[in-house]
């Protein structure tokens, strides 16, 4: 799968925003910027997890919600 996986899978939502709580403060973020951030971070290397997003999308599931959970977790991680 490509290095721009999340940018490609979230392309139908590129003009939308998500409200993400970061350490108790809600921020509004463009989905296209979040997808690029996740791709550039190299956070998701597992092909199985990427395949899960594709499967959920193909089955008509709410893959946007899964993406929101991923981004919320990433933005709230403690970094050294």
C-alpha cells in the first residue's frame, strides 16, 4: 500500500473537518491535513490495519470514525 494511504482513503472527506479533543481542549482540524500528518508520521506500518480501513469502507462502515479515533489517540500521545 502506498505512503499516502490515509490521504487516498480519506479523499472523499477532504473538505470536511473533525473536532478532536487534545488534552481537554477541542480543536477543529481539516481531514486532509490530518491524513497527511498520519501518513508522514509513519505511525501505521501494519498492512493489516490499513486493510481493515479498506474492508470497513467497502462494507459501508464508518471508517471516518475509526480515523477520528486514530487521530485523537495520536494527538494525545505523550512524546519525549
